[in-house]
């Protein structure tokens, strides 16, 4: 993954923030930077990029419903042999699903 995007998807930057602060950070910093820098070309998406996107979603806290709208369309299908990164969302904090119940699969 190009170094320019790696920091954008780092959940470690958000780990110490309170959930409400994560929403502010998504709206004012991460969301705009993400939308402005992440490549839209599907050929540039990789399983590693998928993994980073899912990590980022899991770290969004109260920003989850907004982040899902930006992130999910960019996650690409992975080879079945490797498994699917998106399945790691099933282990996410249940509070995320309460924030956006219509966006989750039950």
C-alpha cells in the first residue's frame, strides 16, 4: 500500500479517543482526507487495502454510520482462497451495530 494512505486507515490513532470525539475527528479530519486521497480505481484496491479499510471501520466509534457510507463501496471482492477481510467486522464492538442497524447483516 502506498505510504500516503497508510496513516489514514490507522485505527491506532483513534484508540485513545472517546466515541464522541471519533465522530468529530471523522467529520473534520479523517473523512475528508480519506475521501480526497483514497483511490477509486478498483484495480488499485488490494486485500491489504481491504484489511486497512475494515480496521478503520472498526475504529470509528460513533462515526461508524457515516464511515460505512464512505468505506464499504471501496472494499473489493477477495479471492475465496484467502478468506474475506470483511468477516473480521463480525468481531467488532457490538455498539457499532447499534449505531447503524440498517447497515448490518443479521
